C-alpha cells in the first residue's frame, strides 16, 4: 500500500493514522521470493521504521538506512508507508549515501559484447561460404549470438539509466510542544515501513559464464565448417567413416572404417559451383568419384580431381544433423551396406530415406 501524503498533527490529542491506499507497485513481488529474476524486473524490500517521543519537549531527529537487496540490484525509487502516526511529525526524506553507477556490471557487459561481436563477425564470414546443413547450424548460432548481444545491450542501458543507488538514508523529526507552565503534550510518534523498489540488472558472473559458453559453442563452427575445411563423414547406420587407403593412383575404391584420427578419413569440402561440392581426400589429394553409375551398387572410388560431374556431389539435409551426398552425374547417393566390419566398400544407390545413405559431417580436428 502507498500513502499519498503524511498527516502532520499540531494538536495534543492523540490521533492514529492508518494508510490503506492501493498503488500499482503493490503488484510487484518481494525480492526474496524471486529465485530466477529476469533482466530489468522490479521487486521490493520493506524496511520498518519506528520513532516515539514521549514526555520530553522539543524536536528529535530520527534516521533509517535502506539498502538494495544485493549487488545485482539497484534502487529505482522508494515509498514511505505510514502505519501509525501521532502528533507533530515531518515526512521522512531520502538522501543518497552511496551510488556506484553500476560500474562492475557495465564493464562486464562491455567486455562480453566485444567478445560476442568478434564471434558474430567470424560466424558471418562462415555463413558466406558454408555447406548445407552446416549453414543452418551457423545461422542458428549467429541468431543466438545476436540475441545475446541485444540482451546485454539492453542490460547496459538499464544499468546506466538506473543510476546505481545502493544505500539511502531517511531522516525525519518528531516534535512535542510544551506550555509555558512546562506541561507537555502526550507525545509524538510515527511508525511504518519504507518500501524500496529495486531493478535487477543481471549478474556479472552469470554474464561472463554465458559469454564463455556461447564463445566455446561457436568455435567448432568457425574455420571448420566452411568450404575448404577438412571433415570426416560418419555413416549413421554403421557408425564408420568414409575412408581411402593406398590411394596412390586413380580408381582405388573407397570404403568405410572405424573412425580414427587419420588423413585417410579426412576430406576437404571444395566448392564446385551451382550448389555442388567436391570431396578431396587429405592423404591422397584425390576426389570422391562415381563412374558409370547407371545402376545401384556401383562402387565409388577416388580419382585425380578434375572438373567433371562424376566428382560433384550435392549435400542434402537428411534431418537430425545428417546429410545425403547425391552425385551430380548419376543422381545416386553415397551408400554403405552391411558394414559390420572394417573395409566394406562404399557404393552409390538410388536416393531413399535410409540410414545407409545418411552421413554426419564432423570436424576432423
């Protein structure tokens, strides 16, 4: 509840003043009841005050200090709520004791935004040259980074606007008048609470942790997912990687092998224009190739990289982070059947919805 004014009584007769006027801020929650505050949200704390002057004449000064609930909040305004008042009293008036300007959180926000802007620029560069469905991953991460930058910028605006009030001192007086015969009034007193409305500015430590998490999760998508980077291709059904052994000459068959850290399993995705790519093996320098793929089951091999549709593949989204590789010349997809052991050769098959044809593009490190 909020009192629009305080009654100041000049008579000796005791008068009790109860304030019960409603206000909009009564809808704000108590700060102690919030476990996960949102940026810019307002809550309140209440500080009881009491002053009672009896028997002695003259004026007496009273004080009450109110503070923010914790460093991540800032006082935005206060309200004096009088619950009992008698005699001659003055209205409690506020004086700011300390104000930080919220330097710590503003500095942390500035630091985080600078880091995220660098990540944003890198992701934008990757988005211009990435391959599907990695493009979607980059775009989603870029959207997340942009949202966080906007959120932090708003947090900084709120912090600066709030002014950084941390502690406020209230002062007021009570007065008891006495007659020339020394007979004094029954007393003066005033009791109530000071409501301190506070705005949540965010937690510098949490902001730092959020920033590090976002930066770290962005790194695998930066300089590792665009055209020209080395990757592994892991088959969904058999959990083995596309492999090329002893590819010293043209026509060596590609196969699938337990995924290990070896250049036989590392492939560079190179732009072949018009939405198609080539896959160049790191160890041999030869490209994934499909010759005479007029029917299902034709084995794929590796061949000296040339400009030919036998070596051009379209990476198509197969859902859940997997892709299909469709050959440009023959329209068939890279396929792996019955790969219960290492060395099973890969082939091309009519493109269907089947895990034998689904591959995950992974960073080769």
